[in-house]
C-alpha cells in the first residue's frame, strides 16, 4: 500500500531512538498517523513542528498497518508563533481539537481547507479570534452537529434571534422563548455573521461552541473533557480582553 498527499502536522511523538510517530491532517486521507525514521535528526527535527505543511508519502504492507512516512517540507508556520503568545496558543488549540474530534482516516476535505486557511493567518492577531470561532462552528458542522441559527425554532421568524436551544442547537427569538428564556443559552451576535465584534462577544461565542462540542463529543465515544489547549487559548483571549484590546476586525 502506498499513497502520496500533503498535510498539516498535528503532533509528533518520539518512537524509539531516532524515529517518531507523526499525526497529520491530510485532504485525501483524513487524520492519519505513520512512523518516520530519522525524525530526531538535526536536519529534520526543527521542521517537524505542529502546523508545518508537509508533502508526505505513506507506505505499509497492509492498509490497516500504521505504516511509515517520508516527508518533504512545504512551508513552516513556526515564524508566525515564535513571538506571539496568542498565535502559539491558537495553533496548539487547533491541533489538539483535530486530534480530539476527528476519527482516524476519515476524510473531511472542507474542514481541511478551512484549517489550512485558518493557520495561514495565524499572525493576523486582530482577525484570528473571530476566524477561530467560525472554524469551531465549521468543525461542529463537519461532524454532524452544526448549529441552525437561520430562524427561530418556535415561530420561524429570522429577526430578534436572542437564544439557542441547548437541546437542538437551533436559534430562538425573544418572542419565541417566552417563559423558557432562562433555560436557553444566550446567542452572541458574532455567531450570526458580521465582521466586527468586541473580543468579549467572541468569548461568549466560544462558550456556546464549547458547550456544543462537549455535548456532542463527550456524550459520544470520546468520554473525555475537551483538550486543555483550547482552554489555554481562551485564557490568552480573556487576558487580552481584560487589557482593553477588545476590537476585532475580520
């Protein structure tokens, strides 16, 4: 068995003396692992950083074997995160969420494309929190748990949408909520579209996506809390918001 693809490096785990197990997200083969021999060498080890874009060839005797990788670097994203705490935390959050949420070897081409585009703007400090929030919405959609925020689930109107049903993930208007309002989640404006929001509003949006990620994934086969890397990224945004850097442009 052999195939060639490109992918985003998600994780590197040392394997023996000079090899490592690489976890990549690829467009044609999904989240896929393989052993790379010589991965700890001085020449290649600095290239094998999370977020790196690689051209890879995977080989195995049988399709269900872990197989081996040979890689050629395409581009590194290390320079984007070296001096930017938000970018580093965001990159770690993306990689951790993909490892947590995606089944192995299941193709998710739209999500791959969204992920590559997101990582390519890591150094856009003001743009990135909103872009990351919308990436989490895309992750929910790709996994089959997308939110329906187009109209009120109760009265069908598309205006005055103020809440989200924690059970169905559908929007609810103020009029439709009625006496049930205190049992619903607030619907931040940033989840409804637009390009400019206070960072505090984006953090509220991340509370919503976090709720549905936990609900959808923890109640399934995962049974584990969301990766701490996600919370560390949110903590960076909270500190930034507290410092008054709270205007985000798309």
